[in-house]
């Protein structure tokens, strides 16, 4: 049976956690503003990431750098059970910058097999889920993160379109960011870029890893997430973010974050 739970540990700003089991569920294309790190406890997760189809098996670590477009789906018949961390990159810089020379809140590999680190991440996640002494949490956090970035961290060139972007694609993306509330048609982007519809969609997907309509939906969900954390109702968010209705909002929110809006808002 599928289930998912998200929460934000008390006394730890800049950290969000997910524990889930999925069998048939498949994430829509999306990205995180945070560094996403997870451990696959059972089964296997499949990913479409950086133009590749990847398989992350049981007892492996999965890492997705901030702003990287990806999906997630069952990589085995039994699906996958996993625990995810979402770390604010500015918080990581504040924590680890003084400890690690030339620290960058990025990881070099998307799939890591490291039994020791797997157990450390699993224990840290469980400590935040079930509660433990604050000193124990602090010790686990420091040991785990320092080990993770000493072994697998490094400078990393993201594919979020900040480098090598064409002028026309930059215009299209900027327009989506400025008008994310609207029900935008391709015509306005075609006129803005001087491209045909087919050229626009193909080049945008090549540049940013998803088609313009997928990018717009991801932006809407991103803003909806912040509104949920501020206490707005799902009905108000659906209207404010330009979803067709509340059902359209809820469906796309879960396809992006893995949990329904109400459960996300209720997380402590």
C-alpha cells in the first residue's frame, strides 16, 4: 500500500523530510530549490535525470542537486520505500562552509553505494522522525554531512540554464517566472521569441529539461508550497496560483512533492 509523510523537524530550520512507499505512483517532471538526498530502503527507484534513465537500487543513496529537473518512478515490481532529506543550500553553506575548504552544497554523483554513509543518513532521518536527544541529533548531523561532502561533494555545474542559455529561451523562461499565475498560451512565447511553436517547445525542453507547460506547472506548485506554509487554504491557493480548480491543484501538487497539500500543510 502506498503512503507518504512529510515533516519539518523542530529546531532545525532549512530542513524538510519525506518518508514514503510508492508502487505505481510517478512524479511529474520537477525540480527542488533544495539539495535532495535520500536512502532507498526497499525496492528500487527509477529516475529520468540529466538526459538519462537511472536505477537506484536498495541500500543505495540518491542525490539530486538543487535546480536539477528530474522525475521519479518505480524501478522494480514492488516499487520503492525511501527516506528523503531536502536541505536549504544556504543553510548547508552556513553549517559546513567553516568546516570544509571550498565547500559547495552540491554532490558529484546522483547514485552512491556506501554502506556506512547509508546507515548514517538512515539513522539521522529516524532521529528526526521519532525524536532523540538534541545532542544526538546534532552529533549525527555533523558526522553525516561532513562525511557525505568529504567523500562525494565538489564543485558542480548545474543544468538549470544559468550557463549557455540562448537569448530566446532566457526570454521565455523569464516571462514564465513573471506571469506564473496566468494561464499562458504558447502564442505569447512564440511572439516573444520569434520561434514557431515546434521550435519553441523543442528548444525549451532541450534547455531546461521540460516543456514550457510543465515548467509553468512546476512554478505554480512551487509558489503554492510557500502559500501552504503561510497558512493559506487549498481553495484560496488554487485560485491565487491559477489552477483550474482545487482538484487540479491537489493532483499537480502530489505529482510534484509526493504528498497531498493538506498533509503537507499539517506537517510539523
